[in-house]
C-alpha cells in the first residue's frame, strides 16, 4: 500500500481489528483517494448466501475514514457521523474493489463518496460518509481523561 502515513505491519487499519476480519486490503491511500480490495468469503455472507449489507457499510465507512484521517493529519482525529450506503447488486463470490473520493473537506467536517465495484466493473454498492473533524479524541466514546481526574477529587 502506498500512503502518506505508512504503517508497515498492519495495513494501517489495526491488527486484530474488525476491518482485518473483513479482509480489506488497502492498495492506495492518501487524503485525496483511497483504493482497496476485499475477496468475498462465506464468512461475509448473510443467511441467503449473498454478501451481508453490513459488509458494504463497513467497507464504505472504513475507506472514507482512512482518507479523511490522512487529509486531516496532525490537526486531530476524524469520526464518522453519518453513513448512507445503497446496496445495488447481490454478490456471492469474487473480489470487490472499493474507491473513496472526497466531495467536501472543511474545517469541522468532511463528506466522502465511495463506490464498490465487482471484477466486471459493475457498481455493487455506493455510499456517502460524513465525518466530523475533531481537534482532540478525548471525548470519543466516553469521558475524557480530565473527567476521570475530576471525579477522583
């Protein structure tokens, strides 16, 4: 993978993470475009033998977040606040390519669009992700470290 911020051993997505279980491999990543690929396995199927819609949502959210984070860089962290993904075609096997591009990048938020295509270049799913740009990640998912100190006083 080529990237503005190379993380050699874990593809930049976190070893043992949820994304690793999806089998997503990033082939290119920058603040201007993110490309990835996933090979479909039965583990990604829903009970009817086609790819689960949550897989598409997860792929969309992941590649948009990677691009947004690379663009925002050292200014802070980004978090997804809305993910709208449309499922257009059922898939049972093969590989899917994922491409994320920014629509808007501003001071407080970003909007990215993501296309998921199959090996015949057919559009399988399409999504948009809105992300908030945060100067600090302390408030994500719970009280900040400062809140914990205040509670002990």
